[in-house]
C-alpha cells in the first residue's frame, strides 16, 4: 500500500504541473507558428512542426495514464519533458517580438506580418536553442563560485574573516560523468574555506545511488569540519518500497553514508565551532517545507541547549522554513543556509538581473536575502534532477565570508 500511495501521489503531482505547462506551451506554440508560415509555405514543414508536438505530448500523456512502475515512468517522463522544454524555451523567449509587431500592426491597419521580423524571430530562436543545448550537455557541470561577505555586530572577534563553503542538492543519482563531477569537487576544495556545509538532497531516491561516489565526495575537506543536513529527497518518499522496513533501512544507510564521507549529519541538533577560545553555534534541522513537503524539522528542539546570545548559523534545506519558522524564532538565528529550489535549473542572471519561473513558487529562491538583521542564503544547487541539465542557472559553490562590523 505504501508504494501504491506514493506512485499515485507523484503521478498526480506530475499531471497537475504538466497541465499548467502544456497550456502555456500551446499558446506560445500557436503564436510562434505565425512566424513559420510567414517565412515558408512548405506544407511538409508545417506538418512536421505540429507532428513533433503531437508525438511528444501524446507520449507524456500516455506515460502518465498507463505508467505503473514509477522509476521507469520517471525516466521516460524526464526525457520527453526535457525535449519538450528544449523546444518551448526558444519559442517563449522570442514570442514577445511577435507580440510587439502585432501591437504596431494595430496602428497600421493590421497588414500581413513582416517577412524580416519573422526571419529575425526564427534566427533568435535558433540562438536560444543553442544555449539550451549547451545547458543540457555542458551546463549541468558549469560550476560557478558565488562569493558573499556578511557583516555582523555580534560576531565573535576570533571569527572575523571566517569562511564557509556551502554546497547543496548534489542529487548524485543523476550523475553520469565522473570527470566532470570531480571538477566541481576540486573547485569547492580550491576555495580553502574554514568550514564546509552541505544543505541536503544527497540522492534522488535511494542511498545505494551513493555507492560509486562515496570516495569522490569524501575528498571534500575543511579545517573546522564538514557538516550536513537531510533534504526532502533523502527520506526516500518518492519511490515505491517493498515495505516500510525497507524504507527505514534506506534512510539509516544514508545516515551512515554521511559518516563515510566524513560529514557530521545534524538531525535537529546543534554543535559548537570553536576558535581561539570563542565559539559560534552550528544548527542543523531535518527537512521542513510548505506545499506538501515533509515537516520533520524542529528548530526549537535543535536550539534548546544553546545559550541565548550565542551567534548561530542554521542549515535548513527548504528556504520556506526561514519565512515560516526561523525568522520569527525566539532565539536570534543570524544566518540560515538553504537550497532545494535549484533555481529551477532554468533562468537568466545577467548584470544584476535575476529571473526564473521558480520565483512564482518560492519567495526566496536563489542568493542572499535579509530581514531584521537576519540573513538567508539560498544555494542554486551542485547537481541536477528532473531536467537533465541547467540552462542559465548554473550549478553553484557558495563562499560566505563572515566579518565583524564596527
């Protein structure tokens, strides 16, 4: 019954998301088609345009309706959805040009579409498609380092200049290229931070995914230690298990894997990081999220034994926990580190401008946020899941430098 429940739940979730996506896709697709028929009148091209869409969408719907084995269904769904998204993104980006042309046509007696505008639209769509192809092939390992300096009046003086490397959402079950993943591990070590923190989602589904990768991620090092928390995927909630006992055993095995990699896994716990006879508190909670995600995290329990005034850094996988719980916690949490969103693995970040569709689902989704002297940093993720790549929202290694303000 447990497996059937989760299969049904995930298929329903996929169906609801796909329905919204397909509705938008059809609107954009019909609009983009206007550029196609303006540039060419070849019937074969027109038929091919719609035939590709029909085959892809039919495949998605068939898998959702007829799928019985969840993991097999997920593989097919992921592949087909990736292809569909690859075709949709270029159309979505260039469609506003057609809309602008239509606005001008209203004031010109609504003549036929300009051949040159439609040609430009198709040319730009091809360029965007090349970016998408890069994201799906090389972008998944196009690791970027994000450096941020934070100032705190009550930071112990011994920790002035203390550095933290944060990684999140490894999703090791998606990896296929050991050499490329090693580049990310080496880049994280190259930052030479004092402390290394991992904020959850080590695997996609099962602890066994880590078996070939334990030695690789055990290479991560920091002089003041490596600490971690669990993410929503780490509990094994999204696949079918033969029994509840097997699911529990999987989670226990994953906890041991953290130890084998040299990480101290914090489960609603706190520990002290000491330097020159001064200390700060590192707090780690289990996953806590909104919109149907698990709420295992207990911040009150994790901080119960800490002195009231101690400087605190919290690791909490889901950024919604910050808004819903930690920002109003009685004990002042100075800095919270989260992940979870992946920046949806798709977006635009140029010259200070930042956009991704995930922002319509999560208030805090990438980078630094502040409220009443409390900070939240949301890591964009080290790995990838679902979409087999990253487009514009590259995998991230975060480096935070703590400074004592005067």
